[in-house]
């Protein structure tokens, strides 16, 4: 009964595929994430209304589940904009910020971490110093300062987050690289005269990739939450851009009267971050099952 | 029957679906009587550890015994509740593990850890417990029991730690002692002391001992009866004398035949051949800077090492762990920068070569590492890794592929292996791949750093034969680093014995092993297990 499985050669990729398809968390979180991403991409087709169009006569309509009408399934905000449409368009902002910030951080952190881990010694000391400097700066405070100086916009927020969230990449990849560096296949490659870039790209990077992916998902979730926090404080993306954080911020005056205004984007952020984190955990399980506990 | 301590009848343990065979252990029956050492021998994956875990009730959740019984003092252990097991373990039966460091908790003193056994299984006053612990430490011959009592595991050596584990196992005077490869992680001299202790325990305590090992020389040293396992089944059992000297089952014969002989296949060495490698005054020390709590320390890992190797010669470098063998090799390869000395290959001093120019000389010396699992990159195909060397030296791809195919044939693997990933190969196959990888750049010197230590005996024999063939075929010069004197005796022409970074003795292997001059060499040689056993010539051709 197992012959069918054994007859195919088990490349590392195929082994991972098999584990992935058996992993419940991976399938669940992956499905939800895929739905959210698809919704963000096809927002113009899916959104029932223009997210910017105000209709002051239809302000603060309650959502369907509280007895509202199907014209605005998730109700309207205090300017009469359709919440569902804003939610769908808002997914674009959250995912964009999450992705770009995580990528920028990944590039910075991985470069520093791998170099520190591979070379050790002085390079390591410099990188550790940089990490300490970075850790000494509270992200939200620096973010607030930069945004208030440069003015809030999508790009400012994204780049500030991207330039601030690399510490975990650097710390984790530094130790992962140190571990891989002590493996004998790295020594074997050096002995075979492999130039530095080949050792780094062929022997080190593929073997620390799973750490990189896991941290990337964590930092993506982190960036999304920080964007929401900055927007909530009024220093993130500028209104009227639909952003989930901004939607919470705009709803905060209504907290005691129309709490669904906050609950809806709040729930969206919660689900997105939860799924990204679950996805990251799943990737860790799939790429390195021995690291699970 | 009343005399047996442990009697296993028809034990079958299932493996989870999708494993290479349906049962980890199948229809196993054996008896352990008091005052007897029963050795379970087999290669890795033969189910010998599963047998000991099943007896202790420590099987991993995925493995379930599906048939048979394990009768210990008349009761079936397999039908016992978890609590019933816990009452037996450490009390009536006790286990000694392979790795003494991980068997002890680093956060408690060893005294506390032994006392815990008494706290669990007996009601004794504090002072009585302490007295018993000290008595135990004396029994396992630890020096200065008072000091040891207050020591933490990391303050003790490997052999001392293993004694602590044994003392713990002995605490409640168990009738059954299970030892799972208890000496495999230890140096030979320490191994000898521990083996002697097992023999003494058998006589003084009268306990039954089930001793799991893969090493026939250890079996010859201590066993009363031997059980040979292969793929979960018992293929042969009997008294030590019968099994060791008159094995009947083909598998046992094959295993015994693979045991390294202490004699070398006679081989001509050309004393007039040119010198391939000359090492002069090599020095490497490791410095630990002073910290708040400890003064600065300097350890001379390699101290003033001189030797020469002639073309076509095989030089053995032997010594126990910590003798500086591996550091010496890393210095030769310049994986570690030595502090002083010279390494001449032909008329080029490798240590004076700039790092940038070093690549040209990388071709000359290649290495095969110890750990077959750590020395291949899991994320690259075998072909990709074999091509690494030639690519770096600018050999065209097609030519390199041709060479890779040829080498795969030489190391007796299929061409198709080139397209596979390392996870599809066994330890022995991986080691052959590593040899092929090293030979891809046509080195003149090959270093084997404990290249066969991690392998089962029969695989070890194959790899050694392969190395010998390759050496003859290509006229390679070899440095063979090993802690196993039997293996050294088999393959080397001359030998260097290292202790604490120094060469204490060197010379032709026959002379060094027959008439050792240095005290340390003599100690090493006399600690070899199984010396009373003349490996029978079974005429098996593997």
C-alpha cells in the first residue's frame, strides 16, 4: 500500500509538499489568507460600493446582523461610506504594508545576520552593536517621530516599518548561520575551493531559509498591527484612504454607541494576523518538524 | 524457570505504517538469569534498543507491542499500568543509557540526583540516604565521593558521569539492569574501566544484566550469552563461546567476519618514494580570554607536531578524544589557522600561501569527514555537490559530469544517484558519496577524519575496502585519523599516536603496536576490548 509513495523519488520539496497537505493549520490558514489576498486583488470587482463615496443621508446604518438592510451588509460609517467596501479595499493597504515592510526588513536583517554568523569576530561585533542600537529604539515612538516630521503617507509608514523591523531577522539568522556554518558540508565546500558567494548562496542560505520564512510571516503580522496602531493614533496612512487601523480610529468616538464600527475592522485585523501567524507556525512544522514543541 | 529474572516470549512490536518493515521487533524470545550478562548485538536498526525500551516500558507512543509477553519476576510488564511500571523502574529494574551527559540533569548536583531515587522508592531518613549515596559512589570507584556528591554533571568527565548513571541504576539493588550501548560514547581506556565494572557488578550483586551493543569485541569482553538480532528478529542465540567462535547463522558469520582484525594485510611500501606531505613544528593553541569569574586559559591543541608522509603511504593518526587529532587536520586544511609551523606539499608551504591563492592548493588535499549526515548539504542534489569542486577549478560541466558518473561507479553507486538528494541514502552510501566528492578534484592526498567511526561494522568494512582499492588504483597518499586502533592496524602503514596535542610515538604500524615505547600507547593498546578473543576465520567473502 505504500509502494505508490515510495516509488516516487523523495526530493526535499516533495517531502514538504506531503507534510503541507497533511497539516491542518497550514490548510486552514492558507485558505483564509488566499481568500483575503484574492479579495484585496479583485477589490474593484467585489466591493459593492465606492469606498470613498460619502452618503451623509445614510450615516451609521447598522449591519445586517444587527437588523440593518442588505444595501450595506456591514453598515455605513459616520460619513455614510460603505463599511464592507472599505474593509475590502483596506485589505490591500494591510497586505501591501505587511509584505513590503517584511521584505525590506528581511533583506536588511538577513544580510546582517548571515554575515555576522558566517564571519564572526569583528563583523559579528559590529552587527551585534547595530542590533543593540536598533533594539534600543522603540518602534512606535520612532515611527511617530518620523511620520510627524515627514507627514503620514502609505510610503512613509511602509518604509519606516521596513527599516525598523529587521532586528529579529538579524538575531535569528545570525545564530542559524552559525549553526549551519559549523556543519561539515560547509567545510567541505570551502575545501573544494568554493568562492564565498557560492558558499553563502548554495550552502548557507538554502539551509536557513525555513527560519527566514517563519520570521517573515511573524514580522508581516507585526507590521500590519503597527500600521493599524499608527493609523489609529492618526499618524499612519492619511484619510480618506481605507485602512483597517484608520477605520478603528474613525470609529473610536462611536465606541459606546456603535461598537460594531470598531468590531468589524478589529476582527479583520485579528483574523489576518492570526492566519499569518498560524501560517508561519505551519511552515516551521513543515520545513523543520524536529523544531516543534 | 523460576530462576530467570526476565523472560521475553514472542514479543512483537509494530512499526507505524509506511516504515520500511512492518515490525520493529518480531517474535523475540530471550531469557536473562541472575548473575548473567546477556549481550544483544546487532547493527543499527536491528531493533535491539526497541527491545530494551519495551522491557522498561519506555516505548515511544508510535510503537505498540502487539503480541507476546515480557515477564519480569513473574509479572507481565506489557500489561502493567503506567503507575505499576513507575514502581518497578529504578527500583527492581534499572536502565543505563548511551549518552551520560543527557541522562543527567545539569541543574542538580549528582548527589541530589542519586538521592532522588531513594526518595521515590524508599522511606529513609536524610542522613541514611546520604550514607547510601556515598556508599554507592564508592562502589562505582569514584575518587573522593564527598566531593563528587556535591559536583554538577558538567564538572565530571564522560567516564565519571557514566559511573554516576550506573550508581543511580544500582541504588535500589535492582534484579535487572539494562544497559543500552553504555560505553559507545566513551574513550577506549574509559570503556575498559566501565566494562570491568559491569563484570564486577555481575559477580557482587548477582543481578541479571541485559547489555545492548554493536561491538563484537565488547561482547567478547563481557558476555555470558549472546543474542544476535537482524531486522527485528533473533537470528542466533547461545553462549558467548558458541556464538563468537562457532557462529552458525550466515548473518552472524558476516558480522564477525567484518570485525576489524588486529593484523594488517601485508603490503609493500616504497620507502624510497618522494615525500608527499611534510609537517614541521605545527602549533595551535586556543585562548579563552579572562572573564569576571575565571582567569585566562590557553589550551595547546596541537603542540610542535612534525611528521612526513611518503607518496602512496597511509599514515594513521590515533588518539583519544581531546588529543588534538581533529584540530591537526583542520590546520592542515587551513580550516583553522595554525599559529606556527609549516605544511609542505611538494615544494609549496601551504601556511605561507595567501588566502586568495589557497584555492589552487585545495586540489591537492581533500578530506572525508566523520559524520555522514552532516557532511552533505541536504538541499542540493548529489550531482550538484559533486560538481562543486570541478566547477570551482574551471572544469567544463560536461567533462565534470562524465567524471562524476565514473566516480559513482568506482564507489559502487548507481549513476541515477546523482539526481537524488542526500536524504535518500544510508550512512554508508553517504560516506561513499563523500569519498567520491573528495576525489572529484583528483587530489594527491586524502584525509579520512574518523571516516568510518559512525558506521556499522559491515558497512565499515565495505568503506575500508573501497578506500584501499582507491588508494591502490590512484596512488593516493592517505592520512587516516581514528580512535579505533583495530581499524588503524588494518589500513595504515605507519602511525602517529597523539596525546594532549603532542605526538608521543610514531613509526611503522607493526613496530608501534607490537612493541609500544610510550606509556600512553601501551595504555591504549591494553584497553582494547576483546583481546582474549581470536576472531575466527570464517572464510566469508563480503
